């Protein structure tokens, strides 16, 4: 019986740790920040925009970036395996363009690598990555580069996705989850003086640092992998809340499903790699790196809720049937309450405009509707190849 109780405690602790860290990040996000002083003339940068069949929005993206460029900046669009007019439109809008074609080495990481190699001779001190479907808030580029210059490291801006005005409840919940993941939690980490994960767009990195990393890969979440690689080098990325970029969620069900599968399958696969880093020699002597890795271990929020709930019920059944101590059940129950309470705090503090009170009760069906995706992933049916997100403007109601 003692061994069984020990196993129950181990399971309860392992599942509770992500919930504890998640709630702590949200709580810390409400602390006042220390303001950074502008550096005046920011450094010049190579701005790289990877694009795959983005003819519908690349002109607006290029024009928006150009409005914020300064003397010495260069803007390069990498038209990656494009079958449309992306390259032509980007050139017409004022960007430099390099076209890349490779049926085997596919994915954003390879496009970024092509951009870096193209810009190598420019010898600019900083590199900025911006996705082809994004638009920048006024002053976003200056704030991002000033932060990277002051900190001499990789910096991640606030990268948010917006649901269209007539979006259904699924997209509203997804927007709230994205807000918590890409703004609220990084804010909390920043208040604690810790690093944050890279999220794909609005990333500024000193050129010597990015040249030490490997970006040419087909990882489904190449941004998170790059952040983990930088952490291994002792150069944790940091958060810049003064720089914000936005993009819309895909309009079609196919686009949303593909995007969600790529993100969440890639995240779950990267968790295993992150856990291996916790066993690296000397890692415990670097507490900031440990907390950075533990933050990455937090699974998608719907999955974390399901894990907390089901594990608590399963351990309760074992505890009652064998007459064991209720300690593990109480720990999981407290963790579940902490998770729910802090999610509500984040919603009330940051997300009421995204998800109004009248829509809150519709969240539960959305969460459990994602179970098939997680079950398929855990059974090994993972998205291993990069697939472009469908960004067509035709909307569906499915």
C-alpha cells in the first residue's frame, strides 16, 4: 500500500506543478512594471518576413512595416515555395524579395534561414522576424529594437491573434487562451525578472546571437525551439510589452484546425525535449533557466484542465477503494481550484472585451471538444510535417 500511495503522490505533484506555475505567472502579471528609458536612435535591423502563398495580405504587411522603418533598415520577404503572386506583390510594395523552392526542406525555419543567409553581407547589428499576416501597432518596431539593444539579447513582443467581429464562441475562447499565453503569462515572467518564450512574430535578436543558433529546421513550433536553444546557451529571451503585433485567426474551419493541430502537436512534442533539459548537469544552479523550462512544460490550457480533472477523479477512486490517505486527492483538488481561479482572474483582468460574461458558460463544450486532438497526439498520431494554415477569406460556420 505504501508504494501505491507513493506513486499517487508522484502523479499528483507532477500534474500540480504546471498548474502552480501557471497561476503564479498570472498573479505576478498584475505587479507594476519598471519602465525602460528610450535609447534615442535605435540600431538598424534586417527585418525578415517569411511568406508562403500570402498574396492576399502581404502588401498590407510590407506597407505597415515600411512605415516604421528607419534609415539603415532593410526589409526582406522570403517567398517560400510560393505558387501565387506573393513575391511580385511584395516587390511592388517596396520590399526586397528572395524566392526559395524546396519540396523536401519545408517550413518556416528554413525560410528564416534563407533570409538570414541573404542578409548576411548587410552586416546589420539586429534581426527582426515578423510573420507575413501581421500588422504592427504604432511604435512597435522601435520599442522592440530598443529593448533588444538595451538588454543585448533576444526580445519577444506581444504577439496576439484576433478573432473576426462575427466569430463564434470557439474562436473567442481561442483568442482568450492566446491572450493568456502570449501576453498575461509572459508579463508575469517579466515581473519575476525571468525570460519568456519566443512566439514566432515580433522577435528581435542581435545578429551575432542568431548566428550562433540553428533556425534551419522543420519543427512545428520553430519559435519555441529557438527560445529553448537560446536558453541552453545561457541567453534567455525577454519580453517587451511595449511592442505589439496582431494577426487574425484563420477564417475557415480547415485553417483553424490545421493551425491548432500544428501548434499543439508541436508544443506537446517539445515538452519531452524540455523535460530532458531538466536532467542536464548543473541545470539546478541556473534557477532562471529551470523556471523557463518549467513554463514550457505547461501544456495547452484545455489539456491541463482535463488532466487535473481526470487525474483527481482517478486518484480519488483508487484512494477510496484502497482506503489510502486523501493527500494526493486534496493536492490535485487545490491545484484544480487554483487553476480555475487564476484563469478567471486573467479573464476578468485582461479578457472581458474578448469573451463577455454572457458567453462564459459556452467555454466547457469547447474545452472538451478538443479531447480527440489530444488523444490522437498521445496515441502517436502527431502532425510531423509542416502544413500551411489556410488563410482564405471565405468564412464558414462549421
